[in-house]
C-alpha cells in the first residue's frame, strides 16, 4: 500500500471539459511559471495533439502510473470541475489535502481565481 509523505507539489484535475483538454499545455506552463511541481491527473494533451500522419499510436503520452501515485503526496489539489467532482473533492480532503474547486478559468475573474489558488 502507498503511504502518504506530504510534499510541496499540487495536483491538478482538469476533468473532461474540452476547454481544459485543449489548453493543458498552457495550464502546465502556468504552473511552471510559478515554479510549482504539478501532478496533472488525466493529461490527454499528447493524445489530443497526436498527428494524423498514418502512424498508429495507441494512447500516446498521458499521465503515468507513477504520476498518479505521486499525487497522494501533494499538499493540495485544484479541481476544475467544481460541480461534477464534488465527491472526488470531498474524498481528497478526507485524505489530508487542501482542495480548491473552480470552474474552468474563463475571463479575467476566473483566471485570477486560478492564479490565486496556485499562489
């Protein structure tokens, strides 16, 4: 069994929103600008951006098992599916992590809430 050893990383759960999937590289870049180690749970950006060049690639890229296991140790989790992930957010909080539930950061106010959550 995995044992929680807290660290300074932050988990990010973008959910299944097409806005988030299409902008996952930008989300990762924002975390990098803050100097924050991020564990992106369900990162389909490489799958999403796989070229149609005739070569078959089964599930290119994505979140690895090691990254999912590392999520246990994060100090916090940011969830972009505030209303669709209520039970997930509650479960994560019960495991000892701070949870911030937001909607996708559309507009200045939404982006500000996301940036403040990271900071």
